[in-house]
C-alpha cells in the first residue's frame, strides 16, 4: 500500500474520530436537559409545561439552523463552525448556571444549545466526512449516528451525578467550563488538511 494512501486513510480515520467525539458531546449535552428539568422546575416552582418549552425550543432551533450551518461551513470551514458550536454550548451552560427567569433559560438552553448542537452535529460532520469517505460515507455516518446514543449514555449519567453532588447550577457551571476547555485542543487540529479531503 503506498505511503500517501496510508496517510490519507489515517487522516480520514482521525476526521471520523473527531466527528464522533463532537457528536458525543453535542448530542449528550443537548439531551442533558432532561435530567435538569425536575430540579429546575422545583427551584422556581414552574410547571412542567413551562420547563419543557425550553427543551422544545432546543430541538426547534437545532433543526431550523441546519441550512445556515451548511452555508457557514461552505464559507468559513470546519474549524470556525465546530469552534462556534463548542463556544455556544459552553457559554449557554455558564449562562444557565446563573439564570433566574424562564426567558433566560429559553435563550441559553433553548436557543444557544440548539444552535451549538447543530454546529457540531450531523450537517457539518456529513459535509466533512463526504470529502473523505466517498462510497463509504454511509458507514462513516453510521459511526456518527452511533455517537448520538453514546453521548446520551455518557453525558446524562454524568449530568445526573453532578446534580446530585453539587446541585444543578454548579453542574451547569462545570459542564460549561468542560466544553469551553475543548476549544483549545480543537484549535490545534490540522483543519486545513481535514478540510481538503482525500
């Protein structure tokens, strides 16, 4: 096997690994609101319908943002889009840790998390993987879709443990800081090579 071909395969697998990890973080944190719902509603005395509206807004924003994310990816590339996604997620969780009103949760967890998850979700991952896997794109995307389940399996128990030990505000704070810390290793990746394709 030629050296260039092996190098290209390794880079393609690295791209797949990065996409998998980002999907774990995005989907896991996007779904984590389900474990925050009860303590938040108890803290403020809000009924379930009001609190669930936050989660509904997350799903709505994530879906509606997809065409915009594709355009941003075409114009600015994966480094900017993925970094924006992590920044939105981390910032949203930090803001939620200090929120006092329902509208503040709707803006942070509803709007910002929805956009953040879209920025590191299926749309940018499918564009990037399409440049590397060609006919094997369905297999690569199956790996990305499996990350969604992995994200729920990892992040929800982590969020629940943090809530039980530290309270929901501190849990949001730690999760937000953790996501923002991921920006540094993300920035150090060879994005020009990743974006160039096979």
